[in-house]
C-alpha cells in the first residue's frame, strides 16, 4: 500500500476509509499490522488507528540483536493546503497543534506514515532486557598503557 487519494475518499458514500494494515517496512525491518481510519474534515484529513508488530533492534549496551514489540495508537492530522502562508518566521507549536502539511497534494503516503509512526515509537535507549549483560565490553581501565612521551606533563608546575 502506497498512497491514498483524498478526493476519492470525499466522493465515497461513507466519506471515510477504513484500511486494514499488514505491511513490512523494509528500511527498518518491521512487520506492522492493524488498521487506519482516514476521514476528511474540510481543509484537514484525520488519520486514526491502532498498529502493532515487531521490529528487530540492536541493544545499546551489549550490541546483541533483539525483537521489540510495538503496540501503539495513531492520531495524525493532515492539512490539505499550507497551514501558514506568512513570511518565514518561528512560531510556537503547542500540544495538539501538530499538523502535517500536504502542500496541496491530493494523496497521503501511507507507507511513509507507517514508517514515521514506528520510528517515533522506538525507545531512546534500546536495551534487550532488564538482565542485559552490559559488562560484555572491556572496561577502559583494562587498556591502560604507559606512554613515556606523556611523562613530561607530570613535571609541569603551575603557580597560583
């Protein structure tokens, strides 16, 4: 599944689209299942649903691969046209105001939406489990090597 045309959803009898999702996202090697409901709301398009699946990650502590379970809700809002037409300047985005601008496009890229949703759900620190053997690596202390060239710095005296 790649893209969904908004104009076709608006012309449909239900004025909404229910998608059953069963995708493999190749870039991040994730299997995703669930559903998305796409509803046009005037100048905006609402995408809500629930996704679950599994992704293979590498532990930040021991560097072993492990499977991470995904289970999250999707609640995205898309603007059909530019949200802000003024000069380029900084504006503060508050909670609930984040909207993806389609820049006049009539399509929503579902694959990209799934990819971004999964990336945002990943933990900042990826750890394989509570019993991770993080001492798998050699500690820095074990690599101490005496370098005679550095001895000159031991004789420096600093006056106050």
